[in-house]
């Protein structure tokens, strides 16, 4: 059941995060939204509240461990518990490795790997105290197999895949009743392409997305499906993409 579950979402100001927030709110979840852009968060919160939903937000940079902890505390203070955390924030500044965009590499690692680790570190004590909870992450099809032009991005998403599977195994060994799910989106219409600064890479990626992309609501449906499973059932991995996308 999704109704009355308390769900934290990072990267909630647009794309997959925003679509998931709207969908879960319509199903009766209590939402706690985190992202860096307060104006965007406020717009989503206003829409949810207009439809009778329960939601709060907090400006959050997932790279900052204290921001992650504060987001969890805000959820507990407002709603008394946390049932689900959806670690969705991410960057995709794609370029060929020999372009040596090292500043972008470091930022991608900070958000896509450390941001997930910071979220896990912030929520695990609460989930262990509650003897239950659900951690969901957004990886990528680039976390399943290599693609030229997205080497560093893909490496971060491979890392998320491994991390989440180990977390699932360790949680099962400890009988902590913590569920995990990792989502591997393909061409989904989000703002990820806006983070690509290399003109050639941006042009090629945009052409692919223009041909294949589907809406972020499709991923939101999968998040809702995972959450809606019985507490004794863990669905670990989902690849989500356009039916006609061959790669």
C-alpha cells in the first residue's frame, strides 16, 4: 500500500523526481521533497497541496551530508517516520574521456555516487531503528553496459548498481527488513541533457532522445509499483525505456 507512506525524494524539482512526487501524492503518500532549486520545489508543492496532498520540501544538495541528514529529520519531525527514500538526484555531463573534463568528472562522482551514499548514511539509522524501510535509486542503462561518450557517467551508475545489490544482501542477512530497488532508465525526457557541455556529445545525445524518449511518468509508475509490493517482497531491478529503443 502506498497510502499514508512517508516518502523522501531527492532530485525532486523536475523530471523523474517531480513526476514521482505527483503520482505518489495522488495515491495518498506523504511527500518530503529535496532539491537545490527552491522555486521549482515550491511550484510542485503548491500543485500537490492544491489537490489535497500532504507534502513539505527542503532545499537539499545531496553532495552535502548534513543536507541529507536534515532532509530525513524534516520528514520525521513532520510525519513521525520515513517509509521510503528515493535517491534520484543525478547528473549526466557526457563527453569522450580524452576530452579530460575533469571538473565535470568530479562533480558527477560527487552527485551520482557520493550523493547516493550520503542519502543511505542519512536514512539507515532510522530504518534500522524502525526495523524496516525502502531505499530506491535511479541508476541508468549506462549502469548495465558501456556506451561510448558516457564513460564517467556510466562508471558512476555501475557503482550505484553494485552498491544497491550489496545493500540488499546485507540487509537480508541482518533481517533488518530494508527493501531496495534500482531503476535503470533509458531515454527518458528529463533535464539530464542540459548538463552536457560538450557540443558534439550534446548534439548526438539530443538526436537520440528526440527519436526515442518517453516521459518521466513512465519511471514514476515503476517506483510506485516497487513501493506497492507487500513488505515481504523485494523487487530489486527495473530497466525502463522506450519500446522502440534498440540500445
